[in-house]
C-alpha cells in the first residue's frame, strides 16, 4: 500500500479506496477508534482478513516475568503487557453458504473513511461471492466520546441480486488467536496468548454478556452486546454463548434491494477490585443507556462533542492541504487517546495497538499533555491524577533505589517500573521533572488551584525531594546530577545531562513556589522552610556544563569530547542504528537518537542565549539521526526559532506524517501519539513560536514559504485565544473571556474581547541551512499550490519510538 | 564449622578433624583435587552426605539461553555452563546390611588431610554402624599430575569387630542429582539438570565404561574405571551398567583385623569432534596405562612432580605459620588449576566448583598467570595458546561490535562471550590488554621466541588493532578511550579509565615492538610500518586524566567529581553492596569494589611518581570496600610500596585466607583462584617489591614487623633465582643458570652462580596508616611468636568475585 495512492488527501478525514491486504495492520492503526477508555483497531467487521486484531481497555494488562541473563538489585521482576480483550467488533456475514471474506470472490468496491468531525468510521463495500451472489455492505462504527463504556456499529447488508439467504453473526470473542510469534525487534510488543479466564456468560434475546478474568493480574473484564434489528419480515434471531464466545445470529432471505440492518451496542467494563455481579451489571447498565440513546442519539452526541472540540482546538493551515489533513488526523487521535482516559495512563500508542506493550512513557507529559493542556485541559487533569494515584508505588521505588521522594517508572501501565534495562529506563530520572512540569503548565494554563492543592503540589514536592537526594553539591558548590540518562537514548548514564539538570531546576523551583502558595497543604506533606530553601539552593546552584572551546553546550559532561560517529561509513540500511550497532558503541560516541539538548532549548529557552541556540542547534543537527519519532517535532520548533524555517517545515511534515506515511515502518503496532502531538507543537511552538515556560504565554510567529496562513486556538485561564499568522501579520483575537496578557516578540501585549490585536511579521535573517548526517536529512517539503496530493519525495526510513 | 578449630595449622597440608555437615560444601572446595584437566571436589568416597557433588572436565559445558527483558544488538544469546560430569569418585560401602553413611551410627574418628608435597587426599575413619558393627575405612585419592586423564583411589576397609559382611560398590554415576535450586545470588552458578545423554556403556570383569553426550553443546564425555582388589580369600566381584551408571561390586566377609582393599583407577576423556569409539578407546588406553603404572607408581610420580614444583616455587615465611600454610595452599591450588589445562581456559574457580558457571575471566591473565610465569611457565604457554585458539571467535566478536582486531570475551568457557550484562562485561575491554601483557610477561620471563612468533605476536597485533579502533584522538591530539569499564565493577562505562588506558598503552607499544622483532611474521598478519606507527603514536598520545585540585588520578574521567558514597549510612549487613543497592547508584558515586587505579599503579608503576602513588593509594583506600576477592592482594602490593607495611600484611593475610577462612561466604562454590594467586603476588610483589613491567626484574624488599623472613624462588630465562628477605638484608642467589641482571631498589645488580648478592634492608619512613571505609578495614594481623594458631580476630565478611 502506498499511502499516497490509497489515502485520499482530504482536510477533514482519511479515506481509503480499495483494500491492500499487505498494509492492513497499518490501516487498522490509522482507522483505530478510541475514547481513551476503549480502543478498537480498525479491523474489518467480519474479523478476517486482519493485520492484527485489537481491542483494548485502558489499564487492562497481564503480568509477565522479566528475565535477566544476569540479575541485579532493584531490577523489576514482573512486566505489564496490554492484552487484546474480548473482541466486540465482529459481525460475520454469510451470503448463501459463503462467508463474506474479501480474500475470496470479487470485491467490486471497498472504501473506508474516518471522519474527524463526526468521529465515525464508515465503510462501504460491494462484493460478489465466489458463487456469484452480490451484496452491498455498509457499516458505521463509533466509540462513544460521551458514553465512555460504549462502542457501536450500524451494519447494513443489501442484496444486489438474489434472493439470497443471509446470516449475520454478531459476536463477542475472547482470547482471539493473534498472528505472529517471536519478534526480533525488541520494540514490538510481547504477544500474550489466551490471557483471559472465563468467569461467567449469558445470552438471551438479542443480548450476550461475557465476564473474564486475567490469569495473573487478576483484572475482571466484562463485555456485553445488545442489538436492534431491522429487515424484511420474518428474520430469525438466536442468542448463544460459550466460555470465550457470545453470539447473536440473525438470518433472513433478502430479495434484490432489500436490506438487513443490525445496530450493535457493545459495552465494556473492568475492575481489579469489584465483584463479578458488580462489573457485569455495570456493563448491562451501560448497554441499557446506549439502547435508550439509540444509534442516532450516539451519532449526534459524538458530532456535538467534536464540534466543540474543533471550535476550540483546530489548527488551520493554508497552503498545504496534506499537512492540514495530517495535523487534524493528529489532533483527532490525540483527542481519542486522552478524552476519557480518566485516571489512567495515556499510552505511547494510545489504544491503537499493542506496541511497547501498551506502556506509557515520558512521551505523555512531554508531548501529548502540552497539546491537550490548551484544548482539552480536563484530560490533562485526569492524566496527572493518574500519576498522582501511583505516588505510593513511586515512593516505594524511590526507597528501593535509596532516594527520597518519588521515582516514577520509565514505562508502565499501572505504575510499577516495567523497564528491564535500567540504563535506558530507571536512569532516565527526567520523567519526574517531565511530570512536574506538566502539572505546572496545567495549573498555569487553567488556574486550577484546587488541583494544585490536591494533586499538583504533592507531585512537585515528591519529585523535588527526589532531585534533591539524587544530586549533590561539589567542592565548588555546584549542584550536580550524575549517572543519569537524558532523552537521547543513544547516550546513557552520563553526568549532568543539560536537559535533566534544567528540568530538575524548574522542578525544584516550582515545588518551592507551590509550597509557598499552599503552606498548610505543604506542611501536611512534611515540607518546612528548610526543605524549600534546600530546593531553591539546589536549583540556583544547578550545574550546566558548557564547552568553551566549541562554544556549545555538551548534551552531558564530556559529550563533545567523544568520538564522532562515522556517518560516512554508515549505510542507509543500518538505520535505525540500535538494530545494527551495540549500545556500547552508540553510547560512547557523538550520535544522537533524538532531540535532547535541543529539547532543553525548547522547554527551557530562558537558559540559552539566541547565539547559543543557533550554535547548539547547528552542532546537534549534524549528530541527530532521528531514529526516534520523538525528535522531528522538537527539531522543527528550534529550527523555526533559529530562523531555519524551511527546515522547520520539513521536520513538521515528518512529525505529522509519521503514521500516515508510516515513516517508522511500525505504524502497524499502533500510532505514535507523541509524534502526532509533536506535529501540533511543531506548528504552534515552532511557527507560532509559543513558549509557556514563563508566567505568560509568549509568541514569536514565523511562517515558512510553503504555508500561507496558520491559525490556531488555545484555551487559557477561561479565555479562548485565537491566533492567526500570515506572512504579513499576526492577529490575536480573544473569543472568550475578558482579557489576556501575553508576549509577542518579547513585547507585552494585552488582548481584549472584540479588539483583535495585530502585529506585523518580523523579518528574520535567513541563515544557511543546517546540515544533518548524510542520508538522514528530512525529506524536503515541496511547496504546494492549492489543494494537491502530498510530497512526492520518498521520506527517509525512520525508526520510531 | 569454624575453620580455626577444625583445620589444623600445618605448613605442608590442610587437615580436618571430625566432620561438620554444615560446612561440607566449603570443605569439598578446600579438599578438591585437580590437574587442570580433571577436577574432583572433595566429596566423601561414599557419595553422601555431600555439600555439592562435583566432577569437572576442563572445557566440558552445556549451552543455555541467556534471556533479556529488553534485548539489544550484539547481546549473546547463548551462555555456557560448566556441568557436573559423570562421578567416578563413588565407592559405596555396605556393612552387613547398613550403608556406611556418616549421618547414622557413630563416627568414632574422622580425619582428612590434603598434603601439598604428596598431592594426595587422605582420609581415615572409624565408624560403628547403627547395628553396632565397627569398621575402619581409609582412602587415599589423587588426580594425577603426570597422567592427565587419570584419577585414582586406594580404598581400604578393615573389620574391627565381626565377622562382618561387606559390599563395596565402586560406581560411575552420570546426571547426579544436585542439591539446591534457584539461587537468589546472581553470582552462583546456574544449575543444569541431567545434561548428559547416554551413548554407550560396558561393564565386564573389574571394569566399566560410560559414554555420554551433552544435549546442546554436543560434547562427548567418556569415563572408565578399572580396579585392583585385595582381600581375604573368596571375595566376589560383579560388574554391571545402565544408562547413567556403571558399577563394580565386591563382596566378602571380613573377620576382625581383616582388610578389603580396592584400588580404583578412573579415566576421563572428552571431545567435541572425535567419534564415540575414539573417545571410548582413549579412556580405556589411559586406564591400561594407569593400571600398568599401578597405585604406588602413580603416588611416586605425583610426589616427584611436586618435589620439583616446590623446589622451584615455594614461598617460605618465618614468623606466621598460618600464613605459611595459606600461601602453600594457594600455590598448590594454583598449580592444580594450571598444571595440565593444555589449551583450555583456567576458570576463576579452577575445577573446584561450579561458581561463575565455570567461566574464565581476566582473573587468569591478571592474577594467576603472573604467578605461574615464574614457577610453571609451561602452564602459562598453554593458557595463552588457549586464548590464541579463540582468536577466530574474538575477531568475529570485534567485527560484530564494529571494531578491528579481536575482542576477547569477558566470561567464557570455550571462547564465546557469555556475559549477559554488557556494562560489566563486554565493556571491560581491558581483558584484551590483560591477555597481551600476560603474553609479553611470559616471553620476557622465558625468552620463548618460538611462542612469540607463533602465538604471542598475533595476540598482540589483534589486541593492538582493537585498541586503535576503540580509541580516538581528540582535538588536542590526545588519544582517548571512551565508554569502557575498568576493573572496578562499582563503576561502568566511563571515559578514560586510567587502568585501561595504561594497559592499552603497554599493549600498543608491545605490539609495535614485537612486530619490529618479527617482521616476516608480522607482515603475514598484514602489519605494515604505517600500522605499527599508528600504534606507537596512539600509545604516546594516550590520555591519562589527573585531578590537579586534589592531586590524585581519577579512576576515570570525572570520577573524583562524583558524590562520595555515604559509608556512615551503610550498615555492615548491606555488604556486598551489589546485593543491596542498585547499579545506578553504585556507578555514579565514589565507591570502589576492587582495586582499579591502585592496580594500575602496580602493573604500570612507571606511570606514577612516588608521591602520586602515596596520595592515590590513600585516596582510594577510603573508597574501596573490597566486595571482590580481587582487591586485597593488589592493595597489599601498593600498601607495601608506599610504606604501609602492617596494612600490606593485613591485606596479604586476607587474600591468603579468602578460602581457608571463607571470607566471601562462597567458598562452597569453589576456590578463588585469583585471590589465592594474589596472596602469592602480595608476598612477592608486595614485600618482595617485585615489578616485572620493565626489561629487568626489579625488587624493593620490605618486611612487616610480623614476618621474620620471606624467601621465594623464580624461574627466569633458564635461571632459578632465589630471594631471601629478612629485616636486615636481602640475599639474591642464583641456583641455576649463568647470570642474571636485576634491579634492587632501582640499582642494577648482577647475580652470578655461587656468588649470592646481599644488600642491606632499606629503612623506609613509616607513614600514618591509611583509612578504609568504616567497617571495611582489613582484620589486623596479630604478630605471632613461633608456630601458633592463626588470628583470632573475625575477618570482615567479604563478597568475593
């Protein structure tokens, strides 16, 4: 499947024409529906053929042992893997005696379209069976953004010739057999076979319910389905169930032009603590509510929810319709990942696939939450409340590691550390500051003082305590943080990683400030003025290494003394490097997997001069291979800041097209939420020049030649700010709220309702384009004239996180 | 078992009185017999009770998978574990109907003694069965140092009262059941169950042979036994065999005072390539030769071999008989480990136990070979020829890691890397230089030019190539080696480890010099003058970090900037630290498991001034916890050099008593060959002040107050040098050879036969005793007056490598 040819460029949706069996798994990720609680991969209604069947519930996982050739103290013994729960998507169709299976017979027409404004996945097919019978099948699937437990399908089959006997089998299938086996690529998820143990089942009328339990993690999962059936007189319905199967069958004879319509409501519930009847009843109650709302009601609610979302969150681009499509695709999936996760993690792949075992990483706080903060702040609150629920585990982990406060896991589903390689896991302590900074951003953007008192402060305090105990003062009085791993995974266990130290500095300061704001709550957490003074002192004394000879910041102590990676001797097929070179060699040389020092310049721009930013960016551009999907967006942001606008444009497109163009070759395992969110950041923080690490939002708009106009909205402290950038001017409009102070090009600007503020575009210098490692340049984004098909250039093959 | 009370102090042997069931495994290691090819743990003849049964053949292992929670490029997938091969030691005794089992009945007398001059393990027991029958049992066991395939036992049972019916069952037992299970301590060996697959068996007359094959590694192991039987008229003999058992039974009736004597010859052979008949016949031929030699003949050969060894290798100590015993114990076991290993590795535990999976490490070249070089140089040649046979594997590994030349494995049996944790395995590249330097030392000590041309040069060339490709020149022209791990395992993956860089420098220089000596051979290896020039240049430019502020060498870049380990907050039960603290914390702080910079000062004393040595030693003493058995000996050597003679004495005793006092608590898994060899080094290089990194041997003798006299001999270039040190003078005597030039206190000295050269003892300053981390001080060695029982002080509990 070449995405350029089968995915139509369309600003409000993704459409696929025809069906490419080889690219199915990829399309299933792209067409995944989710509300953050339930995730359904875009598998065909009839179940097969499939790339990778997938139905996920946020937080449902199975435990598996983590083995080590040589163990060590503090190594986690047990991992958590997302499991494919009971599949409620399946509606099998028998046409006369032949199953509707697109691998056989003749597929006359097949089209799927995911609509961003409707939140529906529509499918239309016309198929002639091997015996020559032709039917039209259309289905519309949704995962409700308003009724958290509910997914639904409207399925219609129409006889073209006939009469034909049709049977619809609407199913719940537990312990589905999954394709594949041992994957050589360590990034692919572990496949867990038959993780569900049957506990209860029922089938009656048009309804069936299955209850299972996971074998080791002891989570109870209930799934129920109910149906509305419309068709010619005389159809027959039966319901039955077995341990791993629930089935409602409808059979009738259709004459040409006649239609059989099945509306299937599916409800999911799970709990690690509640009783079997409680979980089962919860599912049946959700089904009852959904039936009451009805199909049309669910569709209307969905549309309403999305209308509101797009009004406050859309990013509009003129001049590059493919990028417009990609960024809306990105926003839509980020919304789906976060909308209803509700005190659960937002995984790196959302609920679109089993990649990375369904784990959440620092990606969420660093890339996803900065986007959600300004468009769906409640989702940020929920995500941070989830982190807060894991504080007891994080404190235990800190104690195990000999540290104060809390150490959050590098990768997890429930909160326990699941990383089996500490140099690139536990040693990445920056996760603590990433969480703290996300909390600070949320509070600053929303003014949610109650959250700060109840959750934010404790997150800040416990992470500040961790930093204070992790670092130490040297003889010169500098506060040093040693033996840690920064964002770049081609370095590990280094001293004074600049990103880490700057983030820790922010964390320590913010904790002290928040404790001062809420002294009673802080005192209840055991914080006294000596402790906050120790945080402030450590922050003030934080050591930031700088290489005077080269005039750049080393990513960490000694980095710029290291040998340069021999890029000339590295052929294209040896990327991603981690699959072809040992860690020992990557770690000791100057080669960067993903923005690290460059990310520090984004999140702590105040710590660098403009000249340092330009020199640092140029230096690290030559070293950065982007073997991670968490890099292009950050490079876009800083490229824009240092005036490399075309380069920023190229990186923005790369981030945005990561999944639509499958640049990492692993979209089949799920979408790259952080890269999708990163594409939004590339536009807003890159071309919009938004920085939010100070007290006020700050903008320095720039626009590459390829774009005519960029416009976006942001929710900020009860206001809705609209920003529109063209090559001549930037206009700030307040659509809600009373007034807002911000900075434009460093100058204060007050925006008031009904009085848009306009400022002319600065004319920056155009520096020479920075160079990347040979063969690792981003694809040049061609300038487009009006709506057109995307870039013809083949992007480089990137490995994604 | 308290070793002080049951092991008698005896300068020429180790005797045990009584039997402590709880300490059996430890005693089995202490009483192990080996010739470097066969290793028999000191299990009781009757098989049970046992601590840990063990019969090993050098090079016989089984493969096992190495699992990883998160894999990575270049991680070894398969490990090698020494296996317990067919047990040929067993002679079971039935007294009337009761098995001779020391757990039952009454043990009236039990004594074992390992004699260092005879090379025999003698045992005498008098036992009354639960039914009241009393027998005397005596056995003498040997593993022949002259007939490599042969072990033998002379077993006698005498009736004290009677008449009694006795049955002797002499057995071969394959796939013995081993005690234990999953060990929490990662240092213990993996237990492999039933690794032997039966291939052939025979039993006839007094003989039985079993042939097995290992399941995955495909090694064929043949064991045969034959017997001589003497006793009262009318004994009856049967022979039988099954898949995993061969048995020769002798039965008779003994009247009081009558003796039944069974002389058992056991022969072992194995091969990964030879056919079943070939391996079986080899074993039967060895048996035939042994029977021809006879028991008395084997005993006489053994005594002759050892007479020669002690004449040229003994280290004599006056003033501390326990230390005298310990150092002879050490020499004896080092001899046993290396005597007949013949192109096989010398494992870290020799063939005395399954610890460390039977792997060989850098220990061999760094601690064991320096001792063998001057007393059993042929064993060194064999050990280095083994390394040479593994060059194809080491070249493959280098290529896999992107390096030139050869990368030797951190731990292995056959030559493949078996380390499952690269930061403390593959990253310890110094193993290459350790091997190279061992080869240089051997050639310099023996003048074995043929070895140098055929083996040594290639080892030097391939390791020099590795160093040249591993390091790089920085902008200032310094040659840097980054991202490697030095000897200290509480640091890892650091830049410019001083030990590593200095050893690499020696390696590069030695390779260039050897290539210049053997230009034709070098050319055949592809070495040209550009390559040797590149080696010389890199050696000359080698970067050695130095901390000007503190006036000490950091172990590696940045080490002295790191946070100090909080020793005061570390209670005694938290040692060894690696079992109680995560690597991440150990690595990033100033805490040293084992001599690293201090070892650099021993092997490259020329690279440090006397003042630097004193300051460095004092600095690292405060940081070194000796959680490794590879540390005390080196600390002893440098302590002596910097004038800390009492401290050196304490460390020497610790190294020497590592196993006799079970200081690491793991002698049960096998003896610590490197610590035993290290005890010899502590005496010769410490108090003798021997250094051999220059062209001539150099001595700076010193003697602690506790010792009256130290004397030792060294084979050097065909001469035999005897050195005798007292508090007043040192006397050098040439016992063989024509003349020898050496350095005494830096002054040239020529020793000629018949003309002992005597020099007065220098009177060094006595600096203040250096301090160790609290609780980690070595036990103070009490000064002794004449032969006495050893130190009463309880030594600190040490974790051993």
